[in-house]
């Protein structure tokens, strides 16, 4: 529901502004989830984003990141689907054809976990936590694509999840 | 303004956490079937909590992001412990008020807390009162001055750390059966080490003369290491009723129901010191197991051939009393000291049968069996 609302709002705003001001993107990530015990679980992740350029160096962005932790092979295991939603302001410091980007804003983490005992699913929980999202990224501007890499962080409920991302963004409606 | 903003963010984060609980809660954990040896998931009480969210209770407290550092200075090997931060359990509470862990680590940690708390409660019922709450260093960073970051090397294990007044729990990578931290008997065994340490030496960082180069003290400590393992095995058995409590986790030769004798070779392995103290390869587990098997063999049974819950309870009570009566000193303390003291605490008719087993199983140390008349 939250994802649908986010995408719809972006679509409505898109119709009212210039194509180049709206960008969409995707990242692959290494998601380092901080567990209850302070250790980190390393998971592959995927994120999608949409952004609106307010000024050359300021963008408003919405982000959806997800990572799946599959059930292991022991007698007491769990599988978890982690999702992170963030709405944030991104400030770019141009360096020739590149940019250093600092992002910050509120977010929501959503984790759905299924507990297994002896191979059988025994219980599920869905936990939502409000928090803060931030990022430090390096972007390289190419003619129709901006490549980006960096570190994302999400802080909520005494945990800080970190992701190392690599991806790109492009205009949502190309004026080619 | 900045502080207000930070406070608002923190309040929002905390506001959507479930309420913290204390006292006793029903929770979904991984537990042993009391009637047998099988493990499965089920709802059981988790008790004596001060804080469910931080998994802190009367006798046990889990810690996260802790660090154990083994270094070397002029005085020798130095171990420092950074206790880290309070645990951060993820959970939800269902419509029946049952606590459901919110992820795998929380599931394991909640079960671990329950196992240790149960062992502590049972030992309290039989005369052992912990002087302080014990810390559980959950998946600590483990730095060794020789091996470096040991987190990928030190796995599939659990250990009592007297200096840190607590336990180290490390990840389970290799064992495909029951992880050690979910094994009620293994956790009772680890708690047993805390019982032995406190009842023998009190609330201290280490046993007396632990770093001594004196051959007499070094041999006494080797006997002590073996005794520690044997008594811990007995406590693991007494808490679970399963003489092979390690079996669900690890195929190993530690079944108390299979008798074993302490031979001259075993005594030599303890009392012949290696030239280099750092090259000490004594494994106290097998030797301690011999002692534990001997006690299992001679312990009085009220019903046929099996040890009932009452028999095991009496074993725990007399174990605590025997530990308090022991004297730890060179030339005096051996692996036979503990079973000898146990035999002394038995009734006269029971002692005769116990001594018969002790003389058979501990022949090389027969002169130390003063409760049985010595040599």
C-alpha cells in the first residue's frame, strides 16, 4: 500500500513538470543488516528510486530498498524480507562531471519474518519501525545516465543498517 | 531546535516498539521435550526478566557488540572484555499475549536466555546463589594477538569466561544439528562452570595462582580444568536428565551412562608438564568426563537403574556442598578430590557402594580417596 502511494504520488507530480526534472533509478546493493545481537547479516539487495530535481544541486527523492534473508538449514531457522522506504532531500556538490551527494530524511523499515521449526513454518511477524535514512554517494554524469555508488544507512529502533550501493539514475521520460 | 528534532526522531522510533515486559512471559522458543531428548519449537514461560527487550533478568543478561581481546604484555597473557551494549530483541506480541521473536537472532537469543535462566533457577533451588548477574557476550568480536580477528575461527562453541563474569556465545557455522546455544544441557554445562568457579573461589577474576610457573600449581590447575569439565557435565545431566545431553548437537564421546576408568596414562597426561607452557595440549574434557561417568555410576538410585528427578536434585545439592568443602592447593587437589568429597557426603550405606566404584575407576588416585579409607 505504501509502495503504491509512493509511486502514484511520483506519477502525479511527473505530469506537472519537465521530463528532465524527474529521474528514476535502480541500485544493486550489499545490505548489511544489524541483528539483535549486534552482528551483521550480509544480504544482496535491490533498490528503486524516484527523484525530482528542485535545483541543480538539490533533489527530493523517494527510495524503496529490499533484501531477502532466506531460511537456513538448521532446526530453528527464519526467513526475513527486509524493506526500507525513505523520503529524503539530496544535496549534490558538483566536481567537474561528477558529484558528491549527501542525502538525509525520514524512513520506515518493514521486516516480515517467518520462523521455522524442524522445517515447518510456525509463526510470522511483520514489524514496522520509523527511523532516519541517510547516504553518501558519488555520482558520475553521463549523457543519458548517471552512475552512482556509495553508502546508505538507515537508523531505527537501536539498529543501524548499512548498504553499499551501485547503480544508476536516468530521466523518467526521455526527451531524446 | 536540533535537540528537539533528535528527540522527536528518537521518540518516533521508540513509539512503534512493542511494550517492554518484565517478570514472566510466555514466548515462542526452541526447547527440549521434558519427557525425552527431542527438541522442537513451542510456547514456554521465560522467567525472571527485568527487561524483555534487553534480555536482562535476575541472573542472566545478554550483551551485544561486545569484544574480547587476548593480548600479551610484560606480565603475560592479558584478556580484556568490552561488555558492549544492551541487547535489542525484536519481537511482537500476539493476540494471546505470547511473545513472538521478530527475526532469527532474536529467536535464538530468547531461547538461549531461557536455557541459562532455567539452569540458574534449578541451581538456586539446590543451594547455589549467584553473587552477581552473569553476562552473556553474544557473538562478540574476538581478537587474539596471534590469530587476529578470530570471529571466523572461533565458531560452534560456548564458553565460560571468569574474567568477564559471563559466557561467550559464538556463531554456529559447522554444526548442522542443534546449535549449542539451543541445547539446554550444554547451556546448563556452561552455567555449571560459573557454579564451580564461585563455590570454589568466590567472586574473583581467576583461580588462585593461575599464571604461576611453579610446577605444583600448574599440575593443580590441570586437575582443576578436568574437574571443572566433569562437574559441568554432571550439572548438564542433572538439569536435563539426559546423560548424553551433548548428543543432539555433536557426536562426541561424552555419554555419562557409558562407564570409563581413569588410567595411569590419564594421570601421566595431567602430571607430566610440557617443557613449554604455551605448548600445553591437555584436553580436560575427556578426563573430566571420566570423573562425571564415575559419579553417574555410583550415584544412589531410588528407582531401579535410572536416576529420577529427585536423585538428580540430590546430586545437585551435594555437588554444591562438595565444591564448598574442597581445598585447592598443590599436592592436595586432584581430579579425585570432588568425587571423594561427594562420597563423604553420602549416607554410610551408600558410601560403601560408591567407594567400590571409585576404587575401581580411579585406581591411580586410590591413595587420595580419603572418604573410602585411602590406599
